C-alpha cells in the first residue's frame, strides 16, 4: 500500500458523489464548530489493488462538541466503482441519532443510495423532535426502492434506500440528504447532555449495536479483504469505519472538556 496526498478524488467520481461530498462538508463547516480529528497516518489515504484495478480510499474526519467523529470516506476502484460513505457519531452523552449516508455507483450509474438518522434508544425510536420534523417532509417518490439488508434493524422508519434512475431522482436524493443533515446539525446544536449514568449507558449500548450491525455488511468486508487482507480489513472496519471502543465512555468527558476549552 502506498499513502500519498489526494485532493481531487471526489472530482473524479460520479457527479452525484461529488455534489454530495461538497454538500456534507459545506453543512458541517457552516452549522458546526469543527475541530481536527486524529486519523491513523496509514488510514487517511490508502491505495491498493482489487482484481487488477487501482483502489483509492480517502478519509476526512472532524470532531465537535456534539460529535466525537464526523467521518467522510470516498473510495474509487478503477473507473468502474465509486463509493461515498459518511457517518456522524454523536458523543454518547447526547441522546442523538446517528446520521449516515452511502452511495455506490457502478460503471457510471448509481446502484444504491441510502440515507438515515438511525435511532440509538433501546426502543428503536427517534427522539420526538426528529420524528415530528421528518414526518412533515413530503413523501419521497422514487421508482426503484431497495430492500434493507437482514442486519438493518438499526435503521429508522424514515430511512430512504433507493436506486435513483434519472437526474431528477438523483437531485431528489441529494435534496433529501440535505434536509436530514441540516435538521440533524440544528437539533444537535440544541441538544443537552444526559446526566443519568443509566441513560448514558443505554445510549452507548445503542452506539455499539449500530457499529456491530454495520460490521456485518459482507460486501464491504469482502472488498477490503480482497484488496488488502483479512487482518487489515478487520482493523479498518473497527478502527476507521465503525469504531466504538469500550473505553469511549471513560475518556469522553476529557475530550469534551478539551474541545470546549478551545471554543
């Protein structure tokens, strides 16, 4: 693997991915006070080979008072496969859902696009202010909805999983992501941290369940294992994509104090 700087990966990808990457960064920068997030030096930018094609992965991460990790991953395999993956992990002292969006484009066409605000409560329900706001959005109209995977119990009733079939549907998906993301950032900035150790433990358990279920995505694991090896794929899944360590709750207060001191 060779690690070198990459500044133009999203410009080489499918236009919808490029537009979405720009949208996410723009909303983060305008609605949140972001700070650097340490990414292991060998995982920020990675190159490998998948079935003779060059595989490139670029990770961009930030943190805020509300979020322990804002993660945007862009990946490209030759000229045939483009991927965008984004997750916003809240600090577990806030009762906030986990925002996630993924797009997979194969041979120039969008094969799958999903966006959701995943609940972390034990009853799998979103906070009332989220459910009320999302229920007021116009019903999404797409000609090819897709079925959620078997491990998809982490997704909410408002999850949108489709295969856009036209420029109009691609624009509609981008607009729905903007609505979810903007709402999430606004409500997160208004959120008050929980004070009960029991509530905190329940939220953290929800985060761990989310990460555990996401790691069951065999398609992601197989790509990483074929491009690199099994050990590297496991490290990437548990360190970069869906990290939720047992020590998070003990170190979180110190991290929040450090961020607030910089404001």
